[in-house]
């Protein structure tokens, strides 16, 4: 996965604008995504826009959501 957007929803139907977007490095290291601003949500949607291999596939091994209070 290279370029991405992250959306959040409270009901799983209304997604609104991306809360984060960016580009992942081509690395197996842990990478962080910070939201543009705090968001309340029940669902997260990760949209892959491009890959480092120019293929039509992507893989994610783990996603941790860390709340900030």
C-alpha cells in the first residue's frame, strides 16, 4: 500500500470526508497515521489509492487505533 485515505463513521453508512490521507513508505516498519483532527467513530475505512508495485492489490497485517484523551 502506498497512497491511502482513512474515513470514519459512527453508523457505518455515512462516511464524510477523509480524516487522514498520505503515503506509506515502502517498508515493513511500523508506520503511523495521524488524523487531521479528533474524530468520534465506531467504524474505520482504509481506502488504498495506489501500491508500491503498481498492482491492483494491497495488504495490511495489523491496525491499532490508539485513542488520545
